[in-house]
C-alpha cells in the first residue's frame, strides 16, 4: 500500500495510479513540458491548476532528496519545492516499485536546452553561466555540496535582462557546517565534466554558435566562480587611513546582490593597517528590500530594476524627503499597477509581472529614443503588449514548442527517447531488440556486431 510522506499533503494525489511504473502511466494524467534528460524516469503530473514533477527513484534517495530540498527551501535558496515522497509502491501482482519524489513545478521556468537555438548569442550563454555560478556560490556559502552541478540539474527563470538559476536535483547533495576548499573544488571538478559534456551535446546538435568553444565556456565558468567567491569571502588589507574601503566592500557586495551579515575586522596595534573578511554573507539584497517595501517576491535582478525605477520615481516626483515605504506605496499605485492593468488577462501566462514591467521599461526607453521624446508609461505599456507580448510563448508552464530546429521528440513526455527520424519512426536501439543469442560477448563492446545487427545481417 502506498505511503505518503508530506508536509503539505494534497489529497488529489491519493487516487493516482501509484501501482503502475511511472513510465507506463496513462497520458491523461500527464503534461508534456520541456525538461532536461534525467537518469531516472521523470514525468509531469497535471492536477487541475497544479503541475507536479514526479521522479521515480530508490526509496532512500527519494527521502534524502526530499529532506535536502526542504532544508534548501527553509534557508531561502533558489530551488524547487518538495511536495511529497510516495513509498511502499508495488504492482497489482506484488512486484515492488521504486518510490516517487514529487516537487511543485517551477512556474515561468525553462530547462537550458529551450534557451538555446541555432545562432544563440554569446551574451545569452554568458547570462546562463553567470546564473549557474551565482547559484553554486550561494549553495557553497550555506555549506551545501551539490555533488552533481550541471545545466540539466537547474531550471532558469528570466530575471530582468538575465536569468536566475534554481536547483531542481538534490539527490547527491550534502549539508556541512561549512565547505572546505577541497569540497568546493570537488564540486567544481564535477561541474567542469558535466558542463563540458552538455556544451559538446549542444554543439553536436547545432545549437551552439560555432564561435563558442565548449572548453572555453567551461573555463569561463571556473574563472567566474573563483572571482565571485574571492569577492564574497576574500581577505582585504589596506592602510588604516583608508577606512572608507570597508563601506566600499559592502557596497560592492550589495551590487552583486549580497549583504554582509558578519564582518571580521582586525587592526594592528598602532592602527596603521586594517584587515577585513566577510564571515556571514546573505544573498538577496535587492529582493529583500523590494519585498519589504512592496510585498512583491521577485528574482534579484528584477528587484534591482524595479527598485531603480522606484528611486527614479521618487526623485522625479519630488518625494525624496518622504518615508521610503510611503513612496513605494504610491509607486505601486501610480506606476506598477497601471502597467499591469494594461495587460490583457489572457496574456498574463506569458511572463511574470515583474518581468513584464522590466520589459515595458525597456520598450519605453527604445520608443523614447526613436521618437526623440519621453513616451508616457501607459502608452509604452500598450505598445509593448501590441508589439512584443502577444508574440511571446506562454512561460508560466513553459508552453514552448517541444522541438529543436526541425526535430520532434519521439516521446513528448520523455526526452531521453530522442527524436523522430525522417521516416517518422522512433529510433531503434539494436542492443535492445532481437534475440539475446545474437548479442556480442558482454566482456567487450563489439561495435561491428551491433552495426551488423542494425543492418539486419
């Protein structure tokens, strides 16, 4: 009999066919959404207005990952929300089945392959790399060793002009009081291997610009991580007369989206030299400020952009002497909410509200430049809806085409099945067809025998 381990139970899950292997579930329970390739069977389950990601995995691994994700969520780390673990599964004839880990689908998120297309710019690739580097640094700051860093194990949400990465697979994760340099380097070593393979796969599929070398991209990730980690945790020494550099260090971290919760400061006996090192770093500087002022929950760069517009509104309206919270309330009423009212209800699934507002600001800037005058915000919002938003795919549930170029998935629910070939038949693995007697000696991989078998000889 199936057993549910859940902090937030959803009774609609109970009647589902847990006595059937996940790969064999009836499609009327499933939703075809883009996702990365997984070593496990993964499906998306649709229940009314909710979508859950289901992963079939060994009992101990499922419970371990469920608890890791709960701890990550409690610490405010960007990751998917764990919903339940279903254990004790078996078929009607008593054959044991692996457990299923259920997580809530991350709305407005995209797997990395959906963000690549032939001719994708190096700028976008750099944005994805930066998003993953920031996520890894945040995890390492809280003592979490991922153990399987890759683009496939993250989802990406639009974040103003860039992207924000969210962890979706914590199966190999470990929490420690703090990570040693060796543990961090081991995580990065795994990342280099995984990412090189993913970039090579994109290159082979024609989805990576010919000017982008997978090895160069992997080295870029490593370099950017080291630069960020040094800025976040590195020691800085300077003459005692340059005490202002403490504030400058704090400001640099704020600009990166981090706050210093604890700073270790030591001085020489005569005060001629000062040594500082951040000891406790909290991510989410801008998003916390925006939430405190407006109640809005956004990604970090979205918050940065909205706060910049709020500060500009405060200056332009002559309200610099008023309390910041009061001005924020007026900005919501006079700037943000009027833009949202210009968005037709059927288009709200295209993008998150904060992302829409960011793009409206961009549209207004380009329109003002083209017309040589300041375009009012409401006019820009209507123009943006007409010229841009109506052309965008729905991203609330990643409603984008499940194709890559002219290739169509053989199974829309499982990308590991590959793509339909020119004759619209699913690809055949000769190793898994025919009589076992025809297979080559298992002690070595006989490529020639496999080819003969595929050719029917």
